[in-house]
C-alpha cells in the first residue's frame, strides 16, 4: 500500500544520545553519575587527611621595658632618662647607655644608688631586681678617675720592692759615702733584704697568676693612699735597717735564725692558703667556711676563718723580731688593725652563708679574735 504522507510537524523526532552521556544500559544520561564520583573522591580525600585544624594563632610576645631616671645625688636634679631597658639588662648596661647620653662620665666612674645615702650598686645587679614599677629612679655620684684592681695591686707591691733595693745599695744621696764604706754590714741586713724582697715578689706573682681579681675599678685616690702607706713605711724601714749605724738584734744569731724560720713558714702558709681559697672557689666547694686539705699549712682553717691574714701578721711580726727595728713594729701593728677589720667582715659573711655550722671559730687569731 502506498505510504501515507505525514506532515513534518506530526512526525516523531528521533533524538540520539551521545555516547559519553549514556548509562550502563546505553540509554540513560551519565553526567549525574560523574558528579557523584567526583564528590565521593573529594570526600575520601578529606577523610584521609584527618580532622581539619584551625590555623595556629600567632602570639605576639610582649616585652616590658624599663625606664631609668638618673638624678644627681646632691641636688636631686634629673640628669637624664635612659629608656627601653630590657629586663635582662644589668646595671653595667645602664651605665654604658648613660655614657652615650653623657660622654663626660665613663662607666667606671659612675656610681649609682637606689637611695641618696645608700650603698653603691654592683655592676652585675639585674635591673629587674631593682624595679618596683616600669620606672626606676637611681642617684648618680661621680666616683672620680678610676683604675683597675690589678693596677692597684701591682703598683702597691712593685714600689716597696724597688724602694728597699735603693736603700740597700746605700745611695750616696741617702747615706754618707765615707761612713758607708767604713762600716761592715751585719748578716741580718742581707737576710732582711732577701726576706723583704721575697715577700713582695710572692705578692706580685700571686696577683698575676693565683688570685682571681675582680674586673671592677676603684678610685685613683684609693690607690694613692695605698701607695703612700706601703711606699712610705718601706722607706722608713729600709732606711733604719740599711743605715751604716744599724745595731743588730740583742740576742744575736739565735734571734735572727728563729725569726727568719718563722718568717719563711708564714710566707709559705700564706701562699698555700691563697691557693686553696682560689681552688675551692673555682671548684664550687666553698659553700660555707673554707675547709682544710691534706696540706698542713691549711689546717689553720679549723681554728680561724682567715688564716691568710694570720700568716701575714706572723710574717711582719717575725720580720720585726729579726731586724729589731721600731718602724717594722709600727708597720706590723697598723697592718694587724687593718687585717683584723677585713677578717671580721669575712667571718660575718661566712656565718651568714653557713646555716648548719655554728662552732666557735675565730676570725684571724685563734681563740682571741
């Protein structure tokens, strides 16, 4: 039969589905399935990475800086304000910054105190320990020209060594040349020179190689006082002992020999005590009172706190007995007074530091002082 004509508008339109949009049966669309696979893969990736963590909070460190107000100790007028001082700074750091503001005062001659009449603060003090608030008020005092402790000791001990030798050779400007040529020297004169030189040579060597001297400074006027004391007494002692009219000791060689042996023993004891103190300080064993060792010269630690001062006084007393001169006796007496004051301060310091040791121990002289 002839086919009927169907108009185009009534014809069924054939739609062809692209291959990439067919489902497993070849007719359904696959685009939603691909979306599901993408979402599933993304979910697995997120779960395998673990829990999502918030980004770390950045904490900004807040450092508290101090301001140091420096006032004149006499007039109470403000000299300057040193700001932005970190808490870890020491007083020496403050002095260096103060020097930058006021170049006419070097750190060595700057003395700072919390109170006008209070004690001077040490350079090693942490600035945080002084702070009651963010502003610290310190009082300034000009300490004058300063010199190091090493310079002080070397100057004080080198002078007596050279001065005594000048008197020993009997310079014509000091003694009469004719009288010096006629008189014969007693053996004690040579022995006294040897003992005197030995004492100060030992002190110089210990200053250079044994003692751990502080890196601090002291006013120049203190060094002048010390030099005047040591140099002046050395000149007085050496003048009498090396004088052509010098009279030997009353008991002769027995007195000289006994005193010389005691002098050498005291010199040896002084050296061993100084070495023991340095060793105990470096090893950290000095927790209370200094302790003796197997060295017999250190056994004096069981009776006194400062046996080095005991031996020092023993040296000068024996030197006085050996030479039998008044200047040496006066020098030994004044040295004993000064050393006794230092020994008492050290003894009190040991007592404060020691919490368990309270036995009766003297400062310098056994059972007396």
